[in-house]
């Protein structure tokens, strides 16, 4: 419960689950989720550069296989009952006026941040870097808010401190013997990826294509390790297969694209594949899309397909401003599913693939009527956020009872990286959107109160309160077979993750703090963090399970309140005394050490004098040491007590 970091450390008194409670908590959570109907994917969405980093390892961008990240995932699994981690695209990103957007990264290659320095310090990677070199990268991360904001420049950019450290690793790697195990793995990787690696390397790093290939090898190895570690912890890994390609990839495979044409909106700036011949197995577009899909299939347990409607009815915006739309039916989706099975085997269930069909009606009409899905969407798992909830849309209830969808064919959650965070919506902070070329303000809370109140059987008046509204929004997706939650909402963040084409440097940059458990508990106690037991309590009551499962319902309330409770005043007082006592003991020990150190030594007998004794200068007692130590204790105690 209590941490004292050195003599001057702050003391934490936040109520957390103890070891005995965690076991029963997790059992209660899993049983309750099954009873509520949440028997499928329970997804936590993160952006891996935003994963936590302790001060000693804060290079600027988090890493999926780091010990800090794995500890975070274990903690979130315990508290939230998740079974799946979904990450945003992991490709290298080029800065656009200080803005690093994951969805304009490379579709084939992996970024520097996927490489874990912790692993490069091990024998398995031939100690390719030194601790001193890693410390130098950490030292170079001078960002004032480095615990809460990603320092992309320190890691992602060519010639960054992180990149320079990898360059030293590359020089050592080249000097390894040819029969070295690491070199054998490297050669196998080069052979397996020759279809794209050589070509992209020439455009991505023409100054040093071999260095680029070396980094891709390390990133691939470390991503495998991350996935293995997550699987050991009972967590599946879903990767996001973005719709676009980088400028380097367009230059490397020019015949795969339609010149001066973009997929979706022109401001996205995403080059469009050549849909005129993409179904032809011999076309460059067909081969490139297959390569992208199969790389994702090899890297992850499953895949989320970004902008999946662009595989069904792609909207093409041409340089002259004209817009055309092609009708592909489900031909491309069938190809994609077949390509995944070529990698994972015929036993792989393609219903585990997730498709983003969420878009404005101007971009994509997902229905042929109010209730019936168009054929390509039927039977495929679709993902939706609940930002635009209404009586007939954006909820588990609407999709099942109004749309008549199967519970197994959709994933729903409060939101993802795209929309406003839940806290902003609850506080009625306006969303700035573009309509007919003009920026207008939108608010989404009031339209959701009635459907939420109806589904959860809560008085509508209660949901006008921001905290109660946020709690209800978290609860509704817990009725679905498959649900998701974005890490920014878990931690009750008010900041918007994606600034929606505003190119704000803070977008895609909000880190999970290294003290993530305390941060999570604080968010829950403020009312905007995700208290899963509170959500399940609401679901149980709405479904009448509080009557049929009374003992389980009582446990939900018990653990809901544990996460909300403030520690009893008596316990806090005892801890304050313990903290002060610890400081006094530490200070007393320090003073005693000073006394011992400065005690004038006796002159040893002549017969015991050695050459070492003769050459050692006599210790001079420092007369000011003892008063200074007492003064330090005197000034330290009031501040410590204040902190407590």
C-alpha cells in the first residue's frame, strides 16, 4: 500500500486490491462477464509508443515487449478482465510539422520503437548495445513531460539518439562470425522477406539499405517475443492493417497505384491502389495488397482492417477534385480471407478478423435499408464505437434487437482512437467537425441519454450528471459478446488522442504513466475511469441478474466499492505515522553512520603497520558534518509530514 522512494519520496495511500482480493476479484469478474453475455473478445486498444516507461528506461517511446509494458498488461488483465490487446499500426512514421500519425506510416515495415533495447542487452542478441549507450538515449530524452508525452524525435527519426544507438549495434552485428546464431536468424529473415524488403530498403534508406534491413530484422524478432509473452499471459494480439501506404512504398511499387488518386478524402493523402486490375493475380496492386495482408497475418494473432469499406465500395478522389466510387462486392474481402488462411492454416476462423465499416454515409452506405446489411458485411465481424448512439444505432441493444445482427458479428465499445474521449462527451465539450467545408461544433451527450436510460433502466435525469453518464456509457458495451475499450478512456483522459486533421503535435502522443496503477485508481475514484465492476453491476440490474444471481451481484458491489473507497482515516493516520517513523529511522541511521565514519581512529600498534597503512593519508574529521545532518533532519521532517 505504501511506497517511500528514498528519504524524500512521496507516500501513496490509494486503495488497491491486495493479493488475497485479486484472486477472488478476477474469478468474480470472469464469472459475471459470462453471465452478462460477454463471452468473446474483450479488447484493450493501445498505441505502443504510448506504453509506460519507468524513468530508467524512458527513451521517449514505449515498447510492446518491455518489462514495463508487460507489467501494465498483466495489471489491466486483472482489473478489466481483458483477453485481447489491439495495437495501432506499428510502421515507421515521418514527421509532418511535428505530427506523427500512425495511419500515415509504412504498411510493410516496422518502426524503431518496435525494437526493445532491453533485449539488445542480452546474450540472445549478442549484447549488441551497452548499458551506457542505452543510458545516453534515456538522458537525451529531455522532454519536460516525458512521463506523459511520447518523444517521437528521440526514437523515430533517422539520426535520432535511438537510431544512432542502433547504428552502433549494427556495426557490432557486422563483426559477428558468419556462423553466429543471430546472423543465421538474420539470413533466414532476409530470405523470407525478399519479396518486399530489398525494394523498400532502397527507397526508405538509400544512404544505408543494409542498416534498414537490420532494423527490420530486430523489430520482427522483438515483435515475435512480445506476442509470445502476451500469449503466455492469456492475451491475444491484434494488429491494425492500415488502408494506406507510405511515400517510400509508392515509389518502390509505382505500378500498384493510380497516379494522382487518393483513397477516401483527399486530405487523408493516402494513395489509392489500382482497383481496375487489383483482382488480377498478376497485377502489381494485387501482389502488394497480398504482401501487406500476409505480413500482418504472420505478425499478429488476428487483424483489424482499417477502413474496410474501401475494400467493398472504394471512394476514389482524383487530383482534379472529381470523386468516383467502385463496386467491388465481397471479392476483395474473400481474397483477404484466403491470404490469411495461407499463412495461418485452413483451420483459422476468419470471423476473428475485424473490419472497420464505420464511416459517414457520404463515404460508405453500410445498409441497403434501415435494418438489412449489404451482402459483403453479412457474417463478417464489424467494429463500431458508441459515440453516435441513438435508439437504432451504436449500442448492443440496437444492433441485436433493431438491426437483427448476430451477437458474434460485431465488436462495440465506448470509442477508439478516432472520436472524442468519453470524458469530453460527458462534460459536453464540443467536437469540431468539418461539414461542407466549414468547421462546426457538435455535442453528442443529450441524444444518448434516453436510449442509455432505456437500456440500463436508469432514470434519465441521473444521466445528466457527467460522471453517471460516463459510467452508463462504459456499462452498455459490457452487454455485448465482443467489446473494446481505448486506453485513454480507461484512464478517464480529457485530452483527444486524434485531433482529426488538425495536425496537433500532441496527437497520438499521450503516454500511460509509469505509475499506471495509481493513475488508474485515481481515474476510477474521480468517476471517469473504467470501473468494470460498476459496469457489470449496472448490467446485472438491467437484466434482472441481481435477483437470479444475488451472491455474485453482492460481490460486484463489494469490488466496485473497493475501487472507489477512500482508506479509513484511522488506517491513513497509522500509515502517516509509519511513514514519519521510517524517515526518522533512516535519518537516525544516516547520523549514526556519520558518527562512525568520523570517529577518530586509534593509532594501531607499530607491529601491525603495513605498507598500505603507511601510504594511506590520515582521515580528517569534518567538524560540520554532524550539525549539518541534524539540520537536514530538522528541515526534512516537516516536508515529509506535509507530503504524507
